[in-house]
């Protein structure tokens, strides 16, 4: 396995891990699951503050909603594959940002 492939795989895994961690932390603190509805907050500052959170939590939210939609609504396989691909690409991008942050901190 080439170093670039390994780094991409680790970015993907780290992106999903960070998304799951911050989503679970949010749910533990607020007693409700994270969702894209945070952008519809009444107060403009609250909606704006939700953007950085959702940037990193989105892969988890997308996959949770996709799995629930498949089970409850019986969504088609094509939709599930498309959502999984989207969440994977998003996870790889956010994981790359986390890796760059860790490298910048010297870790």
C-alpha cells in the first residue's frame, strides 16, 4: 500500500471518528441528536455557531440518517450508496483538516 493511499485511508477513518465523537458529545450534553436543523435556529448567532460544528459532524449525521431511512422508509440501494459516498468524501476532507491541524501542533 502506497503512503498516499494509507494517508487517505487514515484521513477517512479519522474524519468519521471525529464526526462520531463530536456528535456523541453533543447528544450527551443536550440529550438530543445532532442534526442539520441547527442551522434553522431562531437566533442568528446560534445558527452561525452551528456551522463549524456541522462541518465536522456531517459525515456521522448523513450516515445516521441514511441508515435510519433505509430501515424505516426502505430507501433504495442507489440512494444509500450515494449518501455513503458523499459522507465518505466529506469525512476524508474533514479528516484531512484534522490531520493538518495535528501536524501544525507538532503531533
